[in-house]
């Protein structure tokens, strides 16, 4: 892939939450890329680290307790993370000052990118909407702030955005509480798209909606994404949404990518026992299944991760070898990566 095609390039990202009594290893050596105009899905159960990855890209991690330990996030070729490592010692004041200076510089750069070049959508539309401001004005405000256009031009553009997400512009003056859940989420989409960002990070944006409305909103997102060429990082725990929306997908478990590939790789040739378990636990309309098989057990405590395979305790194919070390993420076929020694052995690797 040429560097020009890569919109987002993340390497070896490690993020911890450091609380008084524990260090939570939320994201562990995560590397991936998002090409211009593509939709990459991140799937994983609760606590896997999905939102933490999204917030790291947006520069919105709560610091403290969050601490980016290492890694690189390049967006449009620009580095968003400090190059100076976290000072090894808390008393190394010079190193701490140097790091803080760099962090402040990056914070300022992030502010110029956020909302204009990249934007994030959250699960609950009300977190993104102001309850006391007409929805049209909320869209116009984003356009005015980021594009430096006249108020009249911003209103005109906001009306166009409303029509684009199929809300009549005649409802410009109405307040969020006058809209249904699905319509509110469409307003959020309009706000997200208003400045034509290169990247949208969508963090379970349809989970709060009922399934029919969810399907409508997803269809609209896909349609607009194609029309405008926006790349998307779509965070979900729902493989059905991934199948409907995404071009590629990665499966996150205990802060690590355990499998990634195209939809074909993941859906037709799932190779990590965790991904296989995810499929066994959802209903399949084409096959008659007596009973669904949930994955037994829980994800390991992120404050106390094992030194070996993090899926070991729940894995149906585990052997003693799995306890020797944490397996590497290995390319088992072009573009298909798996972190499991058994899957790798099966492919003769
Ligand atoms: N502000 C915080 N302080 C301490 N720990 C946190 C904080 N935010 C997240 N964590 C922890 O970091 C880990 C990853 O959390 P994250 O929110 O990224 O998971 P997620 O995959 O988005 O989960 P969900 O599907 O529930 O949204 C979890 O163990 C979580 O408890
Ligand atoms: Mg989350």
C-alpha cells in the first residue's frame, strides 16, 4: 500500500489507565491501517479496548488516568503521538518537562484536526447534541466554526446536510427532544459529515436504536460514506453490522488484535478460536442450530493479564504450548492475520 493511500497508520499502540490501585492494560501493541475511503470494523466484547483506541486517535483520552505508553498514530502522514518516551523515572524532571511540552504541542495540532478532518460519533446521540439549541443551528455551528463561512452560508449548508440525511429542512428550528431516536442519530451523522471529514470514528452509534431503525441508519451511513468517500472506523460488538457495512474487520480481545482480515477471511475462514466462538454464539439463518454456544468464561482482568495467550482460559483447543508465551500476530494468508499458534500450525507456519 502506498503511504498516500493510508489515511490512518497505527503502530504498536500501548495505552494504560493508571489508577491508585491498578494499572489497566487497555490497549496492547495494536497496529493497523485505514485506507482512504474504506470502512474498517473493530469487533470485541465489553472492555476489549475499542473505545480507548478511538479516543487515542481523537486525542480525547482522559489524562490522567490514561497514559499512552508507546506507539505511533499517523493521520494523513502526520504523527499525533509524542516521540519522546514516557520518562522512566518520575523524578527525571527534564524528561518529564520535555514530554509535557511535546504533548501540549500535539494537543494544539489535534484541535485543528478534530471535527474538521476526523470526527467521532458515540452510542448515545444525546451526548453529542445540545438539548437547548435547535438542531439546524447545531449543524450550522459546526460548519461555521470549521469552515469560516458567513452565518447565512452556514445555515444554507446545514439545510443541505439535513436533507442529505433525510430530515426535511423545514424542521431546522426544532429541538432534539422533538425528534425520534433514529432521527437524532441522523442529526449526529449530519454534524459528523458537515465538514466532510476524511475519517469518522463511529463508536457503536446504532446500539441504542431498535433494529429496524438501526438498519435504516446503517444503510444511510454506507450510502453517504460511498458518496463522500469518507473513511470510517466502525466500532461494534455486532458481527451482523460488520457484514453489512465494513470492508475489512479486526477482532480485539483483551486489548490485542487476535484476528484481522477482509470480510471473506473473517466470515468464511475465521481462524482464531475466539472469532470462531463469536460466530457460534450468534444465530445463523442458513443453518439449523439446536442451541447457540456462548463462549464460556470471562476476558482476563486487564489489570492482571497473563504472559501467555490471553484467550487460554476460555479456549476449546488450548494445549500446554499455549502457556509458553503470548503468540505473535502472524499473516496466515495474504491480508489475513491470526494470533494463535494452532491456527498458524494448521497453515503450516
Ligand atoms: N477512564 C478510565 N479509567 C480506568 N479504566 C478505564 C477507563 N476507561 C476505560 N477503562 C478500562 O479500560 C479497558 C478498556 O475499556 P474500553 O472502554 O476501551 O473498552 P470497550 O471495548 O470500548 O468496551 P465497551 O464495549 O463496554 O464499550 C476496560 O477494562 C475499562 O474498564
Ligand atoms: Mg466502548
